[in-house]
């Protein structure tokens, strides 16, 4: 810990939670993340606790657990203020902003997301920024600021190319496709959905594969291509062995049921 700043085993365990989620094991992901937090509390080591809280907040933002995320972000900010950790204070502000934006306080949410992102970048950090930029883009979309949302996603994709941090790349393509569809451009949206699907399959990121397939299936459904949509989405959903109470799997199952 003296060399790394945080407990290396717990850092790996917290990161494993994110990996398991992307691979399609959300229940195991949350269990691993919660274990890391519990052990960090036992160690009474503030940097490790802040790291584990931050990683869990990141995971909860992807799972879509807004109540859990708000609680976790508040805890992270409290530790960061108490210990004087600007990196984690900025991280907590980003997640607080996302929760506020999703809970209809979009003006305050955007303000927190922008301030948190600026403070995060001021620390010199770039890790996880593709996700954080995507959260800002999502808040812009909620606010009806579609052009800025699209520009932010382009910024995130450029960052991916520059840094090689590709774990979130499929989601960035999918989200950009969704914004293009909202702007009335179904053909480039479909192209991006297909690209997202391909990237996810290459990475064996089953959760991103499900999201991309669900978006593509909805588009095909609306175009009257119902059989193609069902044949694409149902087998991917069928490969999941857990996480059936998560928003992603429930939404995918609802589309499949509609198509049958």
C-alpha cells in the first residue's frame, strides 16, 4: 500500500466488478464490488475506501441503480472532503450530477457534471473519462440538448482513440447511434448499432452486446423487420445466466416478448 497508494488486491477486486458487469455477470459484479468496500472499511485505510466507493459508484451508474448510486456518491464525497482527496471529490460530483439529471433536476445535474469533469481533468487523470463524458452527454440528451450530447460523445470517442481505453467503446457507438436516430437519421444510426455490436462481440462484452442488439432490434421493429429483430435479440438474451432483475435484461426481455 505504501507504494501504490491503495491496497492492490482490493483495487483489483473493485476493477473485477466492472469487468464482470461488462462480461454479462451483473450479480457477481455487484457482489465483488461490495466485498471490496467491506474489506476497505475493515482496513481503515481511507485511500482504499475512497477507491472502492468510487469504483462501486461507477458500476452502479452502469447498472442503473439511481438510489444506490446517490448513496454511494454521497459517501464518496464525504470521505473525499474529510481526507482532502480532490480526485475522488471530483468523481463524486460527476456521479451526483448524473443522479440529479436523471431525477429531473437536470440544470443542477449538468452543472455538477461539468464542474466535476473539469475538476477531474485538472488532476491530470484520463482513466474512466469516456464513461464520465458519456454521462454528461446523457444529461444533455435529457435536457434536450441533442447537438451538444452528440458533440460530447464524439469527444469521448476521440479520447478512446487517443488513449486506447476501449472498454466503453461499444456503448459510445450505441449512444451516438441513438442520438442520430432521435435526429431522424436511421441509416447512420443502424450503422453505429452494428459497429457497437461488432465491438462488443470482439471483446466478449456480453452486456454491451445485449444493449447494442436491443437498440438495433427496436429500430428494426419500428421498420417492420420484426422477425430479424427477434432472431437477433433473443439468442443473446438467452445466453445470460444471471442479472434478470437488472434494467438491461428486463428491457431486452420486454422487446423480445413484444416481438413474439
